[in-house]
C-alpha cells in the first residue's frame, strides 16, 4: 500500500517539479496534497474506485490516481491537460474494482 506522501512525490516527479532523489519544494507538495482528498472523493462519487484512506492506496492504483491528480495541477506547472490520458487512467482504476462476476458468493449456514 502507498501513502499520500508517496502519491504526492510521484505526481511531482511526473510534473518534473523535482528530480529523482531530491525533496520537492514545500509549497508544491502542499498544493498537490490539497487535491488528493477531493480527487479521491470525486472518484468514489463517480463509482470509479473507492479509497477510504489516502494513506492506504493500493499499489496498483497509485500510478493511475497519480496521473489524475497530476492532471488537476498540470496547468499550474506550465503543462497542458491530457483528456484522453485522464479517461484511460479512470478506465484502469475501474478495472481494479471488484465486479459481481469476480466476487465470490458467501453462503451463511444456520
């Protein structure tokens, strides 16, 4: 499982706001961290993926959530939004949700 700090670090690395192995600027980290909870709430509200604790992000979801958070701040870092990339990231997160076909039935015996 990944933490919010790891997610923020990943996003800043993707934005090239920090070099690998170097600490990001505090205000950049704060700006990205401020968007994590709202982005997770949005993903849950739209039934894409539910993550109740930003410090308990499944490793398989880290990249895709990171890409979505990145898109929320990319213009502030001089980049352009990638609508297709956002749709792809959301699709990848949807695939991680258990479906009725993949869940196992539990029988209760009395």
